[in-house]
C-alpha cells in the first residue's frame, strides 16, 4: 500500500470512530470491561502503562486510578475530550496522545504494561499492530488485551454487517480475529511467555429489547454508522440490515434485553 493510500485509510478510520458517540458505548454498554482488564494485569503505583486505541479511557482511567503513569493513545483524538471529562470526574491524571496502533511513536521497551480493551483489534493490519504492541513493552513487562471473539455477539454483528459494508482494503483482517486464540498465538509468537487466554462474558443489560439495541448502535457506534451511511439512498438494503441486526440481538436476548457478549482476555509477559 502506498503512503498516500495508507494516509487515506487512516483518515477514514479516524472519521469512523469520531462519528457517533463512542463515550456512550463505553459508559452505557460495557462500563466494567476496562476495569476487568486492569485487574488482570500487574498495574499499580508507578507502573508505566500504555493503553493502545484507548478511546475515551475505558481502561486507561481505571489504570490511572491505581496510581500508574498512564498514556492513553488513540488514532482518533476527537475521543479525548470525553475521556478528559471522565478522568477529571474520577480524580485521576493521565496523558492523552494521538497515535497509530500500527506505528506507535514510542521507544522500544518504553512501557512496563501495555494494554488494549477492544481497541487494537480494530487496526486493520494485525501483524503490524502486534509487532508494535510487543516492541514498546519492556523485556519482562506485561501485555493485557480484551478482544471480542468471532463466535460472540460482536463478532457475529460484524459478520452480519459484512455483506452490506464496502470491501476492506487489501490485506486488512477482520477485527474479531483478535478474539481467536490461534490467531493471537500466531501474532505474538515466541516473543512472549506465560501466554494465557480465557473466554469471558460482558453482561449487557442497558437495552430494553432488540430494537433498542439496533437504534443505539446505528446512532452511536462508528462502524455501524459507517455501514448504514454506505447504504444511503438504498432503503431496501437498509431495511435488510435493520432486520439482520434486530434478529441477531433478539437471538442473544436472555430476557428483558439482557445479553452476554463473549470476549477473549489475553495476558502475557514480554520475553
């Protein structure tokens, strides 16, 4: 991919995540997921932490609350305003820096712990992102990730949206692959030790029913907004996507709109 094409792709991805209101997704839908990741890693007072694709700070803010020195890095700085408000409300301080997960502006081994909560998985070129993740973690340092799985709800949502979405760039890989154990093992390889992966579930109980879920994601979640935008002027296809997403949410409804979304919790140590 040429430098110009790469720049265009980054601009497009930034625009996708700047659309809607990701802060509402993080706060209303998965509020405890970042804290779960922090508890799984050796983050504490004085620890130098990098949160890759930090969004509005779902993991970075709980990390800072432990007394760690935290950098929240994201390709989309439009998300930082909401993050700063949340950090101030929590009474914590951290650095917010624009950075591309596939080309991080940090030195080799700069951080004691590097984390990402359903973030790095959306960088389109997985090998490049994994290489950077490992590179900036010091020898003996820790890596912690939370990634949606292919078989879980969000993985199935992306599968449902795929036929309606524009084709991805050549070489890009689907985000939920980061939730497949064999894929993560191949990406990290022998550069890490103590690799542990376990499937867990985020309880989502903020939607009254399947229609409420679809409306919320169509309005607030960047990737879903982008797919609907690509269908503008095609009411038939838009209606088909409406039904696909509503039917999916209904299939996962455990009663009263309550759902469980599977994710893969990954922890490892840098060799």
